[in-house]
C-alpha cells in the first residue's frame, strides 16, 4: 500500500547502482526453489552470454518486480516449470544496452479479456483452474509502474491452457565504467554466503506460514545454530520464556 501511495503521488525514487544480474538471479533462485521443489516444478534463472557483468539498475526495485512475477508464476503453476531468461543487446548509444527479461511459466494462462485487469490495483485473475489465493492484487500493478518509472514496460503474452510470458523491457540501460573496486564487489557478491560467520546460538523462527519457516531454516542450515520453530504467537511466547533464544 505504501509503495502504491508513493507511485500515485509521484514520490517513488529510483536509485541506480551497478547490479550483477547473475547474483540477483541466484538470490531469487534460493528464495523460490523451495516452493518450486515442493510442487514438483522446474525453476531456472539465467542470463545470455552477451549480458554485461554489471548494469546500472535499481537493485531493490528490480528484485521487487522479479519477486512478484516469479512468485505469481510459481503460485499459479501446478505442473511443468518456471523459466527466467535475461538478454541484452547493444543500443544505439555506446555503453548502453537494451535489457529484456522474460518470465515464462506453464500455468493455466490468462484469457485475453482478463489481461488488462491484472495490471489494475486490487484485481486478481481467477478461473476454474486457478482457485482464489491469498494476496492483495497489488503485485502486478506495482511492478508495472516500477518498470515504467525505470523507463521501460512490461508486456504479456498468454492464452488459456498455454501458460504465460511476462516480458520486462528496459531500453538504454547504461553499463558502469569498470573499476578495480567494482571487480572486488563482484567477487564479494559471487561468494556472499562465505562472508557471513555465525557463532553458536539459539534462534526461534516464528511464522504461521510453513514456507516462510522453511526458507529461513534453509538459509541458516549450514550455520552452527539451534533452530526452534513456532507456528503462532502463543507458541512463540511460550518458547521465548522456556528456551530463552538468543534471537527471535
């Protein structure tokens, strides 16, 4: 709601920094692979060989857009898989690239008459094969607006029973000048998990959604931590008193 309010008020600001799409894709894969595996879906995120190592993008907003698109694809796809492919072609200006990211799925598809509605606030698409699911109906409208603020657009190709392809098009994305500091940042990004060291501790993970608890537990799996779980507020209070975890 806050994001929507900022967009409607014209107060949403874009902060462009050098972004490594491969690293961003790895983060998103870690987030959604658990849910995809649970449904027996394949999930792939890749970039073309021509993709520059870094592009000037708003990483937070780009992650938010892809999070919404991939999340919807995994949520509504019952069998098959979800594929994300990023490609870049040189634009007319030197050092600038036309970036395209396709998010395709083998889900139920969207009828042509419903395709405009899914980009409107508080609207969700339902059909006989996609029962009502939790959500506000704001993910796609906010994603569309964010991409437009970044100077691009989102296209949709879909037919009932044939899956959907959402395409993000961002023309003229600038490539940052390469420096030694950028290369150091790339090395840190590619080995990010090794930069985090935990001492032994007890962690209480409290959430009523199992998928959220699984995600946090999976991220912390290789750390020397004792993980406790609580599925509601009362359980969290009881375990906080009896186990006295280091962090909740």
